[in-house]
C-alpha cells in the first residue's frame, strides 16, 4: 500500500505494557470479546455471544448509536509512551488516518459527521473501556470508549502462524475493527445484540457471523476508496481472510453452529465484495443468504 506520504492519525494512544486508560465496565475481563475476537484468530469467541447482551445493557448499550456521546479519551501519549514510534505502529496509524479520510467522506455525503475511533496500542496487557485487554485476544473494538485495541505483535502472528503476509493483510486488521466502529455508529451492533437476547445460541452465533462479515466488507470498501492499493494487495487481504475463517481455525472439529466469524470462503467473499463495489450499501449481510 502507498501510505508513506500520509500523516499518521492523531486519534491514537500508546498504553504501554499493562497500561491504563479506559477503565470502565470490567465485566469479568472478557467483554473485549464483543464484536468478535477481532479478526477471529485463536480461541473462537463463543463467550462473546453470551456476553454481548450483558455488556450492552449493563452500562454500554446507550453508546451504541451514532447520536450517543462516548466517554472522553485523551489522545496522544499515555504513561509516557509515544504512539506511532515503531514501524508497526506508524503503519497502523497511517491506515487509521486513511480510514478517517474515507469514512469521513462517506458520512459527509450523507450529511453526517464521522466521529473517528481511537486506536490504542498496548503490549501484552492493558485496560479498555470494556475491561481487561490481553494480547491473546487479538485486535478488538470496544463500543463504550469507541476504541480499537491492538498489540502489534499480532501482525507477526498473522504472518508467521497464519501465513498471511504483506502490508494489506495488516491493514485489513485495522480496517476490520474500524468496520465494527461503523456498525456501532449506525446502530447495527445494537440491533444484533437485542436480537441475540431472544435467540437460541446457534442462531445468536449466526447473527455474530453476519456482523463480522459486514465488518470484512467495510474493510474492503475502505481499501477500494482509499486509492492506495497496489498490485497484489487485495490478494494479501484475501489470504488473511481465508486464514482466519471459523472452519479453517477449527479444522476437522469444525461445527457450523458454533461459528461466530464466518467460513474462510465467506470472509474472502465479503472482503472482495466491499472492494469490488466500494459501496457500503452493498455490505448488507443481514438480508438473504451469506
């Protein structure tokens, strides 16, 4: 991706190792699993389906619509740490800046202002507005503080463990979590949470799948409209999407009713659909088959 000429976003914080920030709900430390264990690597976030309603209506629910006011967060340094000061962080900061440009334009075309999320870097552990953050969770989005949380060591894991190499594979990580921020602003995340309270577990999981696939599609929309893609970038993203499908991660023990993020084929399809169309209106994963 061509990002070198782009100033990094200022909506970033570096929480350091076990850093502060966020605070807030701390509901047993597992609420960061909400809206997916990020991209779905590692342990499948079955707990998320159980926890979603608990979180949304135990203090965070009112923050899930675009008109709600998120808690104020201080941008820049935290505990003496400087954000965007490593190659991995600088890359992610520039990706975030590009998402701000793209989604800002999309919202402006609809007569709305785009409130950007905050990208929070941390190492190994930190506190988020949803409770404890740990590297093993992977990247995630926390609705109450409108924060994306990322330990950049995940980029190495994505490359080395899952064979998803390249800069767009890493950009996809950030753009997917920003996709969850869009769902937070539009109210789609809240709609899913409400539906899941009355659905059987398997059907609730299916709603989570649709939410994750839509975030993949939004990541593709950003890639297309960013104007910064280079030959081979899309394939890098598709490889990453395929590597972290539920069926691939679960292997021979795959059980569709437990899927919470979508199959490899579904994730690649919706990422590419977003890229091919460049239109968020084409990311409706809640109508018809997926």
